[in-house]
């Protein structure tokens, strides 16, 4: 019996709903296994159905088509990455927000190198992602920038030092994210993401092999440069 004033619990899923959820999970697990073993080209409805001992039409009872299935997989991967980033971030205390950012960046690189196929599918796939699929993922990095700015402001450009077309876009982005940071800090956030994503993508796809047998020292040099920028106080 529910105590007075206690929140009403949602009804337990029916046997049919539990069976459907289990099948959906099995489809996605099978698809991910094919992705890891054979690459994105192996992700066909026919191949997944064959692995599960089903007919392709049977899978269409759970996903409308290939694109919907891939989008669901990408959403799961983004959730997984977000959890990994949060775990990496929280290995450093809140008294060192720049250190928390560095740990988050390393966590992104480590996850991506350990899951190159999933990285490729999620970040390089041409299939449309859910409009809000990356919100939690991006919020991890943005949240750390909020911590850094609150702890100790750093040197950023003023609004009138930025291109007018960029300012208009940044104001729109700032409004969507709660207007928590000056536009110059958002530039630092976005610039940092461009550098991080570019460095990790190049390494995941093996495009530094022509020059570097081990890209990690260069990655650490990039983080050191980011740390210097984020700890340079504003000009008095």
C-alpha cells in the first residue's frame, strides 16, 4: 500500500512489453556485434535477422527500417560515452576544474580508441541523429567550462572582437544552453571541442601514422596548450 503523499509508481510493464523490450535489446546487441566484427557495411536488416534466426520482415515489427535502427544504436552509444566522460571527469575533484576537463578529454580519447567502430558509426555516419541525441554528451564538456569560469576567469575575446555573424550564432546557442557563460567563453568551449574531436578522429582513423608511431604525446601537448589558455588570467 502506498503511503499518503508518496509519488505514484508507474505501472509495471506487461509480459508482452517485457518481451518486446528484450527483443529490441537483442536486435541492438546483435547489430553492435556485427558492427564491431565487420564494420558499418555489415549493418543490414537482412544480416541482423539472419544472426538472430529471424526473417527480415520480423525485424520491421520493432524498427521501421535501417535508419531507425542505426539511430537507436547511436543514441545508446552516446549514452555510453556520456557515462564514460562523467566517470573520467569525476576522478578529479571540483577544486581543480581545469584538471576535470583534461580528464574528460582523455576519457573521450580512451573510449574512442577502444571502440573505433562505434565511434565511426556515431560521429561519422551520414544517418541523421536524434535532434537532442548529443545534448547530454555535450553538456558534460560545457558543464566543466561553467565550473572553470566560476572558479577562475581566463582570457577570452570580448563580443566586439568577434565576427558579427559569429556573435549572432553564439547568442542563439547561449540562449539554448541557459545563458551561463560569456560569448568569449563559448568560443573557447567550441574551439576546444573542435581541437579535441579533430585530434581523436584523426587518431581513430589512423591518419597520423605517416608521421607518428605514438600520437599520445602530441595529444598531451594539445591538452597542455589548452590548459595554458584556460589558466591565463584576463588582462587587468
